[in-house]
C-alpha cells in the first residue's frame, strides 16, 4: 500500500482500493496538500474520496464493494 501520505481511511473491500480523506480545513495550504495527495493516489490506481467531516457520513457516496 502507498501509505506515506497517511490516508485517513482505506477501504480494502473495493476494487481498486479506496482512499478516504477527511477534509476538515478550508485554507489554501491545506487544500493544496489534499490536491497533491489526490494526484498521488490516483496515479497509483486507487479510488479517491474526500469527505467533509462537518457533513453527515450518510451523505458520503462510496464505491460498491467487491
């Protein structure tokens, strides 16, 4: 696994595996870091989902399980 960017969550039961980042801040530096993480994960073939931790988890759209 490509974990050096320290993902918040990894769904192991999706194909490909899904990285979930809990996006809680809105400043430019943080948004840039998330963009870099997203790019690296997608380059390596992972699915990528950002979840605004201020919103209900029930509103989060996840990929189907294997």
